[in-house]
């Protein structure tokens, strides 16, 4: 054997590989040309971040995860994680220089452009783009495939690139979230969440243990299809992105406090009002129906990104939430939404859904896409929620101003709304297929108007 071939053979035999988990396989197979299963994250800075410094911190902190150096291959008919023999960091961390200032409008166009690019299957399924404006501002746009991990884990992985003000890595000395902080949408059954995270098959075992779980399974599978509206348009495959201004977290808390409610109750109520107005403008008879949202629920026993460990993979379930857009007033929508949220807390539906996704990973892609399509007909949008770090973070000494993340619209849904908090602020993002709307910024404006209206009412009642 020639020397060159001997070296190649030695490398191939030393490569590590691992069969993809059933849940991660389900997300790999949900990837479609007109609805890719990728997660997009935006980190924006006031000052210039060095490209060399970014590559260095990625090598040190992101590449410690094997998944970021592995591509997906097929072995014996099963997707498998395998070391990429041609891995090079510059294939994944690229520079994007603009000849214009990095304004919100400019950044929105760049994020939209990048979010519509496919991730190449011949290499690890992720990409980071350093965006540099002519005014000295910079941003990082990341695109990561959902089969690597869910939005909660990937947001944590991205933020491990950052340091605290004193220079210590964000991953060191993490503090648990305080009572009353922005928390996950549903704080459900922490003990069972830990069991599911350690033993995915436990989710299906739970389904055999009682009437409550059987009812939850029935609700997930037999809930009626959602009403067909403009939100259910056939997807174009082109997506647009927008996000709100930074909302003060203490202000949102004060609105909720006046109503005996949580931050999430307030934000979801405002979203419901914005969707009512959006659909009414499209000519929908909004007084006659509710619409249903799919909500991913983190099943790890944590309350914030700061409490996460370094494990990747998908560890979340799904629940359905009916949004009372048929209610005509701010207060009636708020009461209706809060009642639904309170009723869902503590239910096992998310665990049953995790078990369903786990089972789907063992089926053929054809059956999976059929089930995926059926679930998509039961809802009209996805709403996600990630409570982020409470303190300002830095990368190479450059202050991280804002953080935003968007997840894909599973089940061929055309609209995703995302809530992410960071350093005392909350940002709400919109990711929408062009068949649904060409103006995601308008939906953002409607949402901000609803928040202002709720604040005015809270101040009036005090």
C-alpha cells in the first residue's frame, strides 16, 4: 500500500461515528427545500469584533462539541454522525463586509438573505457569519441545523462564546434564575423532565401509567385541525425576519403584576392581540374563531440558559395553545389567555409529544412527513421562548448589545414568533414565509402597540 493511502486509511479507521438519536433523526427528516429545519441566531454589537478573535473563540469553545466537527452520513440506512475529514473552520466561520452602516434595516436584510441559504449536507450543518458595517458596528448571524440540538441548547452553545464583564467565561459560575425572572413558558414536572432527558424511552413509559397521560396523548392526536386562514397559505420557501425594539423586562413584569400574571402571560396576550389585528386586516372574521399555536417546551430541569450544561441534542416536547383572538378587548384576551396557560401548567402533554418525536425517529421519512403534515394542520404558528442571561456579556472585550434567535416552523407552518430575554430586556422576533406576509415588521409594530396599550391600562388602574 502506498504511503499516501496508508495515511488516509489510518485516518479513516480513527474517525469516530455515532448513530443519530431518534429525536434528532426526526428533525433531520423534517428538513425540506421550502421549509428548512435550521435555527438562526443574531448577536449584535456596538463596536467592531475581530474576525481572527471570533475564529479563536469558536475553536476554543464551540468546537469542544463534537457535533460541530461532524457531518451526517448514512450507515446501514440510519443517519450517523461522523467526523468530517475535510473540516476547516474557515468553511464555517465567514466574513461579510458591508459598504453601509449596520442599521436595523440593513441588518434585517442581511439576516433575511442568510436565513434563506441552505446548509450544505457535505459538511457539519452549521455556519457563522461575522457582519461588519462601515460604521464600525458588527454582528454575528449563525445558522445551525435543528438535528444538532434544539433552540434552548443551541442558544446556550452560542452564548458560551461570551464572557462576563470581569472576563470570566459565561459558562463558569452560572447562577440560577431568580423567582419572578423571565422563565420558560411552562415550568412543568421537573423530576420527570430529568428522567426524560436521561432516558428518552421514559416518555413512552409514562404514557402507560395513567389516565392523565392517555388523555394528553388523545388531545395531541385528536385535536381538530386549525381553521384555514392566511396563516395557512402554501409556503413559498422564502422567509423574512424582523424583531421588536428592546422591551424593558421590569416594565413587562409590572404589567403582569397588576394582573397577577407572569411575563409570559403578558407577552403571549400581546401577541394574541397583534395576531387578531393582523388577521382582521387580511379580511378574516376574527370574532368567530381562535387559532392554535405549537409551543416547544424545554424538558431539561433548568429555568434559564445560564443553568444549562454542555449537552446538545433535542430535549423538548410540544404542546398546543389556543390563542383567543376572538376576544374583542385587551382585558378579555388577557383573561382568556391566562386561563389557558394556567390550565396547561403541570400537564404531561409535552412529555407525550417528546415520545411521539422519539418514535418518529424510528419510522421512514415518508411516514414521518405525513405525520408532520397532520400536526401542521392542527396549528397555525409556532411560539418559542428562551430566557437568556441576566447580565451583559462580551466577546473579545466587545459588548454584546442584543441577542435574538429564530427557530424553524415545523410541520410546514409559515409563521414563527420567538421571545428571548437578555440583560434586563426582551426582544420578540418574527420569522414568516413570504406567502403569509412580506412585512414581518408590521406584525412587530402591532405587537409593540399591544404592549403599550396594556401598559397604559395598567398605569390607569394603579
